[in-house]
């Protein structure tokens, strides 16, 4: 996967975030302030704009542009979290012209690490880390043979992780203020994380 292939994958993810906007806002409406879909679709929209006239860029350059665009566009808490995640991915790919299975695994792991460090959330706090964390762990348990396999495995683990947030008590972010009333709802950030990885896997599958 070249920088341009990576760009195409991020553009496909942006389309998925547009399509999921209402669902994510509705989920955030249950335990937050109903803006998560807007934040994600605007953030990825800004990535789309930033990447539109960027061709022949390295994978690091693509992720750095994505990080800047997301940070500038999104004022909600997901803004700095994803900006950090993309910055970490950019850093781990430094000096690489292409992304293979190992680099793809490094992307997922470094994005999860970036979100964990920036948000200071623990697993089980009912945040997006409850999707990114399982994705990162799942991919570290395997020896992936392809980029597609990395994103497929990650997406499956993230989806299960996001579903499991239903039974978690929110300890971080806006939903934490609800206490026990946060129980019985999926965390919007965990659901969007699973959708991001799923969109990436679907894009790779369509283009393989
Ligand atoms: P805001 O809460 O500022 O409105 P969003 O609605 O865009 O921001 O995002 C909410 C999501 O952000 C939550 O569902 C949760 O997954 C995630 N989140 C909030 N705080 C943290 C944190 N400290 N660490 C990781 N994720 C967090
Ligand atoms: Mg919100």
C-alpha cells in the first residue's frame, strides 16, 4: 500500500463517517451531547479536503496531514484523540515508502496507544479505547499475512469491543457524569472506532 492507497482508504472511511453521522449522533444523544456523528463526519471531511490535492505523498505525510486536518476541524474530545492517533501512525511509518502487513499492524497498535496516552482512559472506562484496545490486542496475537487481514481482524475485535460497552459504566468523558445511567447504552466513540476499521477493511476488500 502506497501513500496514495492509504489516502484512498481514508477517503473511503470519510464516506462511511458521512453515512453513519445520524446513527452516531443518536448514540451520543443517549449518553452525551448528540454531536459525535457531526464531529466524526466533519473531521474526516477535513481529512478529505486536506488529502484531495495531495498525491505522491509518503504514508507518514498522509497521516500527518490527516492529523492536522482533524485537530483543526474538531473541537469535541474526539478531535485531539484522533489527531494524536494519526500522529502516532505517521511517526511509526517514518522512512517507509509503503505499508505492508507489519506496518498495517503498527498503524492499528500505534493509533490505539496514542488514544490511550492522550485520553488517559483505561480499558473498561466505556470509551473508544474499548474498541481500539481489543483491535490492537487481536492484531498483536496474530502474524498477519496481508494489510487486508490486519484491518479485518482489527475490525472484528473492535466491533465486539464496542458492543461490550453496553455493560460498562462510563468513567471518562461526558458520559461519566451520568454515573449508572450510562449503563445500557453503547459508547458512541467505540461504535465509530469499529465503523472506521470496518470501512478500512471493506475498502481494502473491494480493491484487492
Ligand atoms: P464530546 O464528548 O466532547 O462531545 P465526541 O462526542 O466527539 O466528543 O466524542 C465522544 C466520545 O469520545 C466518547 O463516546 C468516548 O468514546 C470518547 N472519549 C471521551 N473521553 C475520552 C477519553 N478520555 N479517552 C478516550 N476516549 C474518550
Ligand atoms: Mg459528543
